[in-house]
């Protein structure tokens, strides 16, 4: 039964990967899609300083150097509490930035223009896929996995981390479109690319049954 579920999961991931590749080809050939403009204008329909601040706050953990500080700080916390394997894999989530940079260079899609949408926060690099969405799916998705696996972590820590991580994963696409940093298809691409990356990370973290529950190293007397 486990093998059957694994085959189904791999088939779904294959479909997601094929969908991402197809979307990459489409946005490379047609960088200006009407559906993107409609989504951006719908999301930016209601604008004020409060919403601007909220959307920027949601995106802040994905900017530099905040993202690096967050990854290093989180890994350090796990390491200090003897969760060395978790700490190492948290560091690996930063590779999503390299994946994003490579794909952006290949697809080479320009950012949204201020003639079409309101640009609240100007950003560099190419537009597809959204590096923020990719990073959030990988980093915060892996944090959810760790909180579900590391049962010795107190519930008052695990549950808030799961809630905050889930909130950020599902609000970052809206934030990036609202800020004028990305198109709808950019954030979809980031999400589609993030899922296989998260699966690979989770697979290697959980691949040995003995490692499914990581416990702190016992102190020697």
C-alpha cells in the first residue's frame, strides 16, 4: 500500500513538473499574457498604505539579506538543540535560490511594467518563476514537515510554526502580485517548481525509517 501511494505521489509530481515546463515555454514565447494583467488589476483594485505594509511584511522574509539570516538563524537553533540533521537540511533550503536564478535566466521573462500595473516594490532579476514563492514553499513547507516529525519539540512551538508557515505559503503569491513584482503565472510557476524541490528535500530527510523521528543526542555522564 505504501508503494502504491508512493507511485501515485511520483505520478502527481511528474504531472506537476510537466506542467511547470509547459508553463515555462508559454511565458517565454508569450511574456505578456492577458490573464496576468487581469489578475494583477483585480488584486490591486483595493489599495491603501495598510495593505501595502501588510503585503510588504509578508514578502520581507524572502528578500536579501533577510532570507539568508532566517535560514542561518533557524539552522543554528536546530543545531544548538541537537537536531543536527534537521539543521543541515534547513541550510539546504537555500538552494532554492540557485534553482530560481537558473530558471529565471533560461526563461528570461521581464518583470511587470509600471505601464500595466502599480509597482509598489521594484525588484531585480527576471520575473519567472517567483523566487519568493519557490523559497516559501521549500523553506516553510520543510518547517511544517519538521514540526510534524519532531514530536519532542513542545506543542506551543510546533503549532504556531505550522500556522505561520502555512499562512505565509498561501499568502505570498498574493503579496508578490499586489506589490507588482510578479505576474499570476510567475507565482504559479514558483509554486509548481517548489513542490518537486520540497519533495526531494523531504525524501532524503525521511528516507531511513530510523531517522523518521529525530531525537536530541543524549548527554554522556
